[in-house]
């Protein structure tokens, strides 16, 4: 079972204020660990293969064990019934099993340090992918931003105190600039991808202040958070069934 996430972007991220319904007609769907996520896995495969981060595989899918953990959820962005973007959200810390986030393997010491400093509940953004055939830079940027925005909403809905994301080091400056993340650690590989990786993190309160100041695109309402909370709760029940 999937659920549609309430999503009303106030504008395109690089559009000059054009009508988002006309220029960015997407639907965001939330998938629990028990859902059929074949379309998301195939998109990941296409995107990561094009980037040169994984090898060719006859099945044409990119999936790992974290996709099947009950505390993980995935967001798929669909346009004309085709999956063009995806993001996985993995909750960790209080209320989650040990090593429920993929970053806990290469960055175990960093996560332990965060927990020791008083952070109790984490959320990791991972496996972000955008359709490689999309060539419109404004559309691609807005799609990336939309996935991050949906991640923000879901983070608040799930009670996360700290947001984490592991990214290729060449993309690290984008997330630092766009969302105010800071580098927590570095590794030469991450979750089956042998590429230099930065673990980035930021407390949700600080992230909230930054996203309000950075761009009105990242604004969202209490209704959107409540909608996401209901969606995550419903998906959790399905995963536990």
C-alpha cells in the first residue's frame, strides 16, 4: 500500500515565480518497507549507473537490506505515472533497531558521538535519485529540492531531532549551502558504493531556521506535517502487519 503525500510547493525553485501546478505537475507517494518499490529501485539503478557509481546488473534494479527495515520509508516522485525521483528515509536512535540507518556502518563512531551528546532520534536521507534523462536544469533542481522538502516534512512528522545525509563529496557543498548541513565524517565508501563520501548532519531546530531563511520553496504548513504523520503512521502499521 502506498499513500499520497500532501504537497503544495509555493513556487519552482528556479522559475521566477511561475505557476507550479502548470510547470511541475508531480505526485509524491510514500512507500513502506512492505510495498512494491520496483519502480524506485529501477530509477536508482538508472541514475547511479549513469553516474558511474555502480556496475551493470541484468536485473536493472538497485536495492539493499535497508529497504526492507520497518523503520525505513521511501518517497517516490511521479510524473505522468513514471517515477522520476526517489528518496529513502531511515529512522534511527530511540525507537529503532540498532544499525537501522545505512550510515551507521561506515560512520558508526560519529553516530555514537552524536548519541552521547544527547541526540536521541535521527533520520537519514539516502538513495536520492533523479531520472537521468531529465535535461531541464530548473526542473531537475526543483525535483531535488522537492524531495529534500518532503524529507523535511517527514522528519518533523516522525519526531526526528537530527537529520543526516551521506553524499558524494563533490555534492557536499550543495547541501551545506542549501540546507546548512555540516560535515560530520568522511569515508571512501558508503552502502555498496565505492566513492568518497561525506556524512552531513544538522539539528532539526537549526535546520528549520535555515530553511525558512534560505528559500520560501521550503516553507510548509502544519497541515502538511500532520498529513505526513498520518501517512507514516499508516505505513508503519502496514509494515508491522
